């Protein structure tokens, strides 16, 4: 099923157990307007609420960019005043935090430019796969933009403080190989192999036990919180639910019967 959001140029589709969110503004290398950010969050919430969706892929339309950041042509309308900036930042952070704490695995499929807000989106995802010609940059220092605690923490959690400072201080552009070497992406593939790889990878995750995968995702989110804020009881409960599930019985039976398990998430 494919659903378009013409006002925000966002497209979503559901194929089996995989939901895909597409930033669709190829004429501007998928630069994102405020309306697009708002539409994106709505799509993500729909994916989260749909029990049939087990994995979410984020990607860009057109083959030349994942997301090239904010649509600067709309800055005078969307970010010209302090109040407008606060609204814009709250909207974008709502999308970033939704992805970062999403209850299901999220994969970034990156082909081409991944800049600014696009790089923020990618870092919020659990895993990032890119094509060999992809380019990465965080140009905030060339635009006079400020980045707060939540955004910087996600970079430091992903690639460490030194690489984070390098990307932010220099505002330079990185190629795919350098991005891979610093842990910014998890795999680099030829252009024609990227989409088939991500599709197969996502379907592989979707075929695994959703309670186990979901528990791992949520516990990983807890681990990255400051120690005083971690909910140890919730983490223990998530593990206990896996062992008490019908899927745990199915997994054992399938192993003994030498067949592929069929997990229902119960």
C-alpha cells in the first residue's frame, strides 16, 4: 500500500511487514520544509501503531539525495523570527526523538547527499546503509545555526566525541568510506545493490521474533540514558515477556523440528 502526502511531499508505503518513509522533494535534493517534517511524524506514528509493521526504512526520492537538510528557500517564512525558530526546532526535534526512541528497528537507506537535518535523521536511525557515492556533512557552522544537547548527544553516542567535534567544527564534506571508518554508516554498497540489500535486510529483521527485537531496541534506548534515569525494572520486564511468549515456544519447536519459525509477536 502506498500513501502520498501532497502538502508535505512525503510518501509512505507498506510492503509486507516493512514500512518505508520517503522524503520526496528531488528538485531540491529532498530538502525538508516544516510541512514535510509534520507529515513525517504523522507517518512514523502510524507505523508505530500498526502491529503489521515490524521494521521501518527511511529514504529519499530521486536517487541523488537522502535528505539535504532544511529547505533554506523557506527560511524567511519558517525561521525568520525567534518564535518561528522555536516552533521549527520543536517540530524537527519531535521527528528526531520519535525515530531515536521508535519501538521498532529503523534503517536509513542513503543514496547521494545526506546533509544537515538529513544527517540528523540518519543518526537517529538504528542502522545506516549508504551507496558508494554518498556525501555527508553537517554545515551548521557555515549557517550560524545552533545545536542543542539532544542532537549532539545522539552524535556522540553514535560516533564518539572526537568525530562529532570534527564534523561540527569543520562543517566539511565526508565521503562514504570515511563515514564508514568513523562509524557514521554501517555498510557501503554499490548504487544498484543498495535498495535490494536494504529490502532483504529489513525483511530478515521482520521475520525474527518481534518481542525479542522490540525488547532489544527499547533496552538499547535505556542503556544510552544517564544511569540514574534508566528503568531497570522495565528492562527486566521486557526480557521476561520474551520468555513468557508463544514465540519463545515456537522458536524452540522450530529449532528442534529444523524448520523456519513463524513468529506472531504474542
